[in-house]
C-alpha cells in the first residue's frame, strides 16, 4: 500500500527470535500509524498487570505514512510503551533522522519484546536484523554510542540509544538519537523501559523508497506550500523554541521558582535572543525540515565548557532555568548537554530539582540528604551536580530519580502540595494559570501533563486555525468554549502523531485541509476532513481506554493544589483554572460518562465496539 510497507518487525530479546507482522488495510485506515497503531499494539500486547520494567512490557517504535516522503518535517517517529514513571499509557515523539532510516529498512515499525540476558544492541540493514553483544557499549554515554555504531554501520546509518540513566532505570530516562545533536524521545521513562530490556541501541541503514500513490501531484502540492512554510517560520528558524521565553514570562506562562512566582527579571538572560548573541553556533535541521528550529551551541572555556552540541529548547530553559531561578545560559547549556549524554528527560529532571530546592528551602531536606549540596534557588552548580547524583542514584538523587509521586511521599511534610505533576508526569514549561486551555489539556492528556497532546498553548492567544473552526484569537482566561477547543486540538494532534510529522509545520500552513490532501495523495485514499478528525478522535479514545483499564478515571484528571489555589500574579494575574466546570463540559462533548469513561454509544460511533465487553460502559 502506498505510504506503507505494511510490515512490523517483532524482535523478542529473550529468545532472539525475529518475526514480521503484516498490517491489515483496515487497521491502518482506522489508526494510521505512529501513536495510533502503536496504541493499538500496546493495548493488545499488555494488560493492567504488566510491569512497565518487566519483560512482559513492550517497547514500540512506529513511523507513519508520511515518514520517508517529501512532506515537511516528516522524519519523525513515536515510541510507545507502558510508562514506569506513571504506570499508564505513554508515547514520546522524536525528531532527528532515525525515523526515515527505520522506514527505509522496509518496515513501518518495531515491537521489542522480552529481556536480553546481557546488554545487546540491534542493527537493521533493510530487513536484515541482528541482535549483537553490547557489553563494550554498556556504560558509555549517548554521544559515544552513536559514534561507535555509526563507525560500524557507515555514515548514512542512524542510531537511537540510551545512556547511563536508562541503564540505571531512572524513571524519566529518555532515548536519544543523532548523538551530540540530542534529539530525544524524552518523556515518561521510555529510556528506562529500553534499559530494562538490556537494549543499548538500535542502528538502522535503509535504502528502500516509500511508494506514493499520486507522486507528481504530491510533489507539486508540497512545492506550492514551500514559500509560506519558509516565510511563516522565520522566528523559529532564527531563535528556536526559546524565542518565546520572555513573552511567556510576561503572560504568566513560564514556570518560575517551582511554579510559585509570577515575574522574574532573569528571563531575558536565558532567552533565545540572548542565546543567539552568546553561545549559538548554528541551526540544526531534523530530516525533511525547512524550519531548522534546533540550536547548536558551544562554550569554549570555563567550568561550563561544552563541545559543539545541541542547545536547550524552551522546555529545558523553563524547567532547568527559570523554574530553578538559574539565570546563566551557560549553566543551562551544560545541564542540557549532561542530560543528553546521560539520556535524561530535561523536563522531569528540572522538575525534580526545583521540587528538591523548595523542599530544601522549607527545611524538609538538608545537606545531609543531598550529599553536601546546597540546593538553594539559583545555584547552577548544585543543579549540575544533582543531575549527576540522579543518574548515578546517589544520595537524594536516587529518590528524585523515582519521580515526584514517590519523592513527595517519602520526603513528607506538605511536599505533595508542591510536587507539580498530573498522573505522575511532571508539568512541561507552560502554566495553566496563564492559559486556561492548558489546564484542561494537562488534566486529560493520555500520558499525564503534556502540552503536545492538545498543543493549544500557541493558539489560545496567538495563531488562529480557521480550517479547524478557530478564526480569531481567544481570550486566554475565558473558560467558555475551551472544552471544545481542547477536544478539537486533541483530535488534530493525534493525527500529527500518527501521520508522522512535526507539529510546527502547522505554523507554515500545513493545517487540517492541506494535511488531509497530503494523506490522500500519498496513500490514494479519499479521506474527508470529517474522516480525518474522526480518526484522530478514535485514536485518542483508544488511548483513554488503555488508561481506563489501568484504573484511570475522573479522580485522576486533576491538577496539583498549587495550580488550583495559588494565584501566581504577574501576567497570569489572579487567574485560577476552573477545572471541574471545564471537565463536565469536556466529558459531555466527548461522549464520556461522569467518571470519564467513554460510553457504549461513543465506542460504537468510533468503530471501537470490540472494546465494549472489556469495560462496564453505559
């Protein structure tokens, strides 16, 4: 089928048996690819008894029908698994160049089963798959691992790997590809799952081409969108995602002092504009990307010296910078480099450290707990040392590496009130008090607090999206209409994560209708806009069903006390999210019952009838 190879490689690390699963046309039309098919596979392979770090869990790498085509920013892949940090469904989207490399091996994805008896890595040269001894790679950082496997496989190969954090089963370990360029499948501990399987890396080298149903029309259409794509993304190209640091601080969106403080003068010292004047070397482009939002930085001297490496994204700056009151861009660059080398999620790492700083300030922990570190606000050196302690499971770092739920329970006092997470996943660097749709998006995201499953933060007070029904900028503090707003965007973003392409291309004109056209030109289908968005709805509901099976309900669609009761001031003023009122409307629009469980009628409408018998649905 055009856009697909209709084949998934299933690799059992326990037995080293390799099989190929044939995809059915019905399932690719219903779930597309990426996180859609990944969610279906995860549902079928695991159950509520599955230990996320046990051999019975699976680690799924998926591409989509647009991967390997000339679609802008389509060299991406999704990692899907049961999270060791949250215990529920998770997915982690990643750029770089590995996704197209995998697709060109002649498969649409990989399912990793079981657990190797000793450290291994996998090489794929087209459909030739080998499981190899990784004893010499175990313990090496992600930069070195990437280099060594590329030396073996050749310069056109691409590698995903884990660092020491994944090997040590840190609950928010990530998976890195592109070595020092640091593209990460970052969230919810996917790297720990890879480490639990004793799998160090996967190298791919493919030469197969993806068939396109209407290639000439497709090429013409993409060419026609090119000028707008380039022109409309200039700010991202020039300053990267950190372009928004100062603006986000001004509107109450940037996290400051563990989500407590309203304004902070230090924001201007860690912005994309400041980075461009000081440490920026050049842009980095993921595969098929014309935007180039990635930063490459270098610090040539001093105690924060780095080699030429990936610069920090907005989320990293927010969580390891402003949320810890660190206003030195060089410290943040060094922290980012350490996290990438070790394979740590920068969001959860920054969250853990800012939580630690507040506990230290309140006297709930002391220097005896931290191994002598003064975990004071703004202490950049302490941030860098605590990163090392987390990855090596030393002193308080061992507890912080288990995630905020366990850390706050063991530290005690009132620390659970300032442990900022949803369902165990730490907040990314956008404050729900500054934009109320973010509150509902975080509460209902299928992987815990996530800005990408709804992606409303850039549209609530900024860009419009007419072909999704939003022609004007919205009032960011008004709750009226926000439930539908979040639902609509969750459906669209489910499709982005399944197709598989970068969400930033929406700013360059690749909105709903162009995406539908591209999908049809690639596959030969005749999807309408309604079909397209209904498919996104089906995918989102399947992920919800996975979590319902894990015991998730309305009680878990919640926000931490600080966000609901403490006005931060600054650009957010006295605004507090009216979450319960929005949830009532949200469930009604979705066709879920009062407990947040999809009804029988909803499942029938979405062609998910096979799941009705597995739940007590109304």
